[in-house]
C-alpha cells in the first residue's frame, strides 16, 4: 500500500489487505539501512491472526521516497502522520534496532495511540562506533560488511538458517547494498545521537517487551540493564544463540516471543 | 572497529550451513531421509504453509539435509539463496520456468552443454519459448539478438567443450542495459575458479554431478540467486513483481526483496514441477563440496601438465585450453580465471575421426563415458555422444570438430595420465600412418 505524505510516497506492507478499523493494528519498523521485508514472516503471521499489519519503509528506504529523516523524534512524528493517513488511532509498535528507538519515542510521545511496545535487538542509548559512522558517511562497503558481520552471531556467520536455502550473510549484504547512498549514515547517526531514550522509556505507559539475542554484539544483552530498569516492569525475552539480526536468525523464536504481548 | 574477514572458501566449504545436529550432536550433516515433517499443532502447520515460520513441510519443497547444501553453495557463491534440484537440467528448467512463459525468448551462447542445447533448441519451443544462439565470444552478438520478448541471457562460464571464456562483465552489461538478468552455468568452473556474481552475473546454475560432488556418484543440480537484479525496475518479470494467484496474491519482490527469484522458484517451481533432490544425494554432494578447494587445485594442476604434454605433441593439431599462448581467450582467462580454466578441455588429433576413435579405444586409465568432473579421468568423443543431435554447422558453431576429443582430467598421478595418453597417441599414430600409405 502506498500513501502520500508531504509529496513523498510512503510504502506500507499490509499483506495485500485493506486496513480494517475493527481489527487491532500492529506497526513494524525496520532497522538502519533495511526495509519492510525484514518483517515479512511476522507480518504475514499476525495478519492471519486477525490484525492489521503495517510494515513501513521509513523515508528514503525501500519503496518510500523522500530524504531520510535526521533524528529519532522526527521519525516518530512521521510515523504519527502515517497512522493518521491510515486512520489508525491505536496500534502496537514493533521496532528492530533503529526501529526500536522510533517505536520507543513514539510510545512515549504518543502514549494514547500505543497499546504495546516491542523493542527487538535494542539498547538505550545506542552508541555507534566511529569506524562504522565514518564508513557509513563515506558510503564505504565496509559499513555493510561490519554491520553484517557484527549483526549476526558468530555461529550464524556460517549460516544455519531455518528458512531453507537462504544465506543470511548474503541476504543482509544485499539489503544494505540496496539502500540509497547516505541513508545508512543518516540512520546510524540518528541512533548515535538519540540520548533521551531512558527518559522516554520512563514515560511509556503501555506494556513493553524487549526481545534480545544472547549473542548480539551490536546491542549486547548486558548493556540493556538501564533500559530494563527505566521501563515499568517490562517483559524480557532473550533468544539463545541469536545475534542482532533476530528476524533472520531466529524467526520462529521471535514469533513466539511476540505472542507474549501481541 | 573494523570488519573481520569473511570466512575463506575452504572454511565455508566445510562449515557453511551446517552445525552439529541439535538432536544427536552428530558432527556430519545427517541424512534426513523423511518425506514429511510433523507439525506440533494446527496453527504451527498453518504458519508453515503460509510462510510465517521457517521450517520443513514436505521434502519436495525443502529438506534439512538439502538446506545445508543449498546454504553452503549460496555461501560459496556469495548469493542470497540456492535451491538443490534433481539435476543440472532441472536447475536450468526451474530458472526458465520461474522467469517466463509462452511467448518469451532467450538469448544463449551457442557453445553449450548438449543437454542445455536440447532443452533450448527443441523442447522449449514446443512450450512457446524460443532461443537465439550467438557466439559466446561476442558480447555484441548477445545485444543484437535481444528482442522485446527476451527474458534471459544464458551462457556457460567456459563453454562446453571448447572452453570459450565468457566475458561475464561485458555480457552482464549488455543484459542489464536491456533490463535482463544474466544466468551462467558455472559447472566447469565452480566457485573455486570464479565467482560469477562478482563479475555481474545474476543467477548461477551448477550441475552438481560434476566437480561439486566430484566423484561421479550422484546426479544433482543447484540454482543460486545473486540477489542484485532489480526485478521491479526491469518491469519485465510479472512472475516476481505482480500478485501470484497461486499463493494468495503474494508479490515476491515486495515480500522477499533481494530473494524474490529464489523464493518464487521454490514456492512455485519445486512445488509444481517437483524436480527436487533426494536428501541422500545432497549428503553425497556435501561430502564432495567439503574438499572442493583442494580437489579443484589438483584438477587444474594435473590439467596444466596434460595440456602442456599434448600441446607439444606432433599428432595433436589443436589444444583448446585458454591458458595457452595464442588462445583467443588467453587475456580474458587470465583476468577472470587466474586460478585455472577448469579441468575439462578438448583437443583435435591429426587423423580426424578414425584417429580419434582409435585413441579413445586404446586408453586404459581414462574412462570412456559421458560425464565430466569426476575424481577419475574421463574421455569422450563429443560428435558421436554428448553432441550427437547437432549437425556439422551447429557443431562448428560450438567449436567442435568430428575428431575432437574431450578430456576431463582427474586426480590421478599425472605421470600415469600422460603414460596412458601416450598409449592412445601411439594407436592414433598407426591410423595416421595407414592414412598416409593409402594416399
């Protein structure tokens, strides 16, 4: 489904269904340099289970046009515009990595419009190494390589995908390579500069679920303690053996975890 | 922070896609010889059928042993995914059926494996898919043959049996300029000698019967998706970019992005045409892949020795190996295939057809059969066997003469191979001597 916001196309994957105001809605937000396709399995699942699913492409990503947004609050405000256009008053918001910060900001700022928050592969704050930022800024392929290699657990560097025949390293690289020049830098910089996450977490009123990979090297579990303490009694699911790219590395375990709150 | 090196080819060949079996701890990949797989409950079953969860339903569609092989080949080729098929022919057919239907057109190199030529020249026209064959060495010939209804450019990395080296970067550029994917058959080269995706190819097929399995014990194929071709931008592939009624209006490019092609090939092609690989076959191929690097290295070294011997022999009028001085593809081979140009090549004997027959019949160590890429050295006379359906003109277009001999060099001690060839050449020499007397 395509919408127009401020003269730009906004793409939302909806499992080829119209939005039904009688159904609960779930918004899925991808991570840096990615697009809606990372959420295909989960979106298909929750669509069959009676939900409106909206897997968005952030501006400048995937099938959405326009310049990428510079910071997390701007992305959350943009998401509100998207939901206005879709006539969705209340939704659950599920985000991965960068998307988890957008979901967090949205849940705090637009509390009345959020019924549940799920942060997948997350940490707050989310500092990005200067090496990755520099490579992103230079549109250097090394940025894709670093994010792919550190994004997968060491074990999954060698595969073991539950989706038959799909090579996770190649799949992640191709998604990054499809991103427009500069987009990844905008995204990573937005993650790096978002400093109000813990305060926003304290303001979140809806049920919260954190889904973390035990082998995540980009947003390690041990670093999520301040975030867990900032929320009011969040649910935490740690998926053993998975790294940061949970949708690819552990799609079934992720689905089971999402069912704890959705 | 800097990116660690990706695992090397020899490491991936041993480890990619596999882990110790979670149920038993078995280190070797088990053979999951099961037609189907149990569902824990009805909703789980529904979620597998509807592509919500990852897992196995029925071994025609996917199988845990095959999945390890598929992931390993995708890793070695640096693709997004792969499918194991019943044969190399099944891989080629699966690719074509995924991309096009009746009324479509293919541009293919004239120098092709005889089985591929049969499919394109004789069988597919019956289904409304026509092919124009062009000189594999002429990228502009590919461009000139493209029509409005062309949907695929197809060639071998090195042609069978003349080893015409495909200029992958130039032919890929021609294809992409026309909004078309380039598919290459890399059976002769394997990912050890060339990684076609790095040079611009979009889809790779293998007959895994050959060097990948390496021991001549199974029939199998592999289809690999590079994940870089933009099907939406091309606008010529409705099977990938428009709703598919056969799967609840799924749009493959929308839902699977870079993996659209390989996912459609599995969800439709394996499902409907059914040319899947047996898990036992996948297990055998995996054993071969584990030693791909060291085997290919030895194959190539042995080949270089045999080529050098034949090239200096007075009874040999031509040796078609691209590393040789004066070969039309020498410079291209040096650029694209620095580790070697495969271990299959052809040569022409003085004395033509009769000398060729005498040569083949006199060999002991070389096995006379229709295959290549075995650990054992092989020999065949293409004009009377693999390419027997082609007339003289078609043979010539493929670089084959009536007296051409094709060798597939194995892993034996090279001195023994050369001794056997000397024996064959002595027999051929007697034919030449008789021909001289008759004159």
